[in-house]
């Protein structure tokens, strides 16, 4: 699973929650690192991406790029500043949105909804 989150504390919390559920996350902290990870050929079953990545492109841009490479990639957007309305306008089809702050169980439930299984790479 690829996690794209520019806040290192949140990335650490997400990593811990995912590892506790048996998922091996790869966390990157910028759009540039996300693009590199996606181009690497590594297969990701799901991507959790913050909408606001500081400088550079948005999480929406990263997800659109990811879907060009893998049209079936499950995408979960997280944000403390973006609205559900914005997500509906800019999110990739079939993705889900989770507003910050959220509980680890809420994130894991969305992973289950999109992947059908919590044991995803």
C-alpha cells in the first residue's frame, strides 16, 4: 500500500495502524516521491493520499497519474481542509474520502470497502 502524506507525524500514525492490520505500507512525503514510487514498477493494491501535499501538485493529481498506470488502483483521499464537495468534483472514480481527524478503524474500513480484504500490499 502506498501512503502519500506530507505530515511525518500523520504518516507515522497511518503506518502504525496499517502495520497493526497486517498491511505493509510504503509512506512517501511529497508528490515527487509519490510519482517516483508509482513509476518504480512496484505494485500497490491501494493508495492513501492526502489532498493537500504542500508545494507541488495535489493528491488529486497524484491519484489521476496513478490511475493512468493502474486503472484498478484503489484510492482513499484524506484531508483536514478539503470538503466532500471538492472530492466529488476532483476525485478519481470509485475512490473514497476520509476527513481528518479520523480513527484508524475508519481508515481500515475504507480499505476493506475498496479492496475487499484488509491483507493488501
